[in-house]
């Protein structure tokens, strides 16, 4: 697959997702022309019917971009119970939920890993309430990975 085809396919997928009122959490388009998409809706839920509708919309968008849709396989999945948190909006939306956060480097608390109740955002700081030390503020720019913690759902 050449770079122009990859660009066209990526643009078509992104537009289809936006047109459906959804959000891309992860997207990859392999050289084998397999489109793998993890998406969510705000507000949710993002169920099987939404996945099916989005899959059809993506296939239509690929065809409309002048690409041979029969050459593509499209896999759409929901974010799941351990949904990634990628933006400040996500940290605000899921306030009150249990989360797991891994920092890029240790914080003043001498930790890289945090698990607790998400309390939202304050400026550019993620607020997490921990059972052992209470409320901590973590700079969102230094968050390497954050997910909802389904063990407490």
C-alpha cells in the first residue's frame, strides 16, 4: 500500500468516525489493508449497534474516497471496560470512576503507578484520590497511560 493510499484511507476513516458523532481512540491501517479502530461515543454507550453502523460508514467512506473497498477489512471495537483516557476531556468525563495511571517518570510521591478514584481535572493536573495518601495531582503532560479500572465497575 503506497503512502497516498494510506493517507486517503486514514482521512476517509477519520471523517466517517466524526460524521457518526464518535471519537477515535486507536486507529491503525496495516499494509494488508486491515483497518483496526477503537472508538467511543460521548455520551455513550458505544454498543454493538454503534460498532456495526460505524463499520458500514467507514466502508462507504473508503469507497467514496475512490479506493477499492473490497480490498479492505474493517474491524471496529468499543473502548471496553478498561477504556483508555487520552485527553483532559476524558479525565473530566469519567470523574468518580476508578482508574489506573502510569506516569512517564516518578512523581514527588516516589511513584509511577497510581490506582484510585478519578476526581477530574484542575487546570492541567489530573486529580486522583488514593486510599493510602488521599488526593494527588498529576500533570497530564506526564501521564504515559491511563485507563478505567474495570475491577471496580
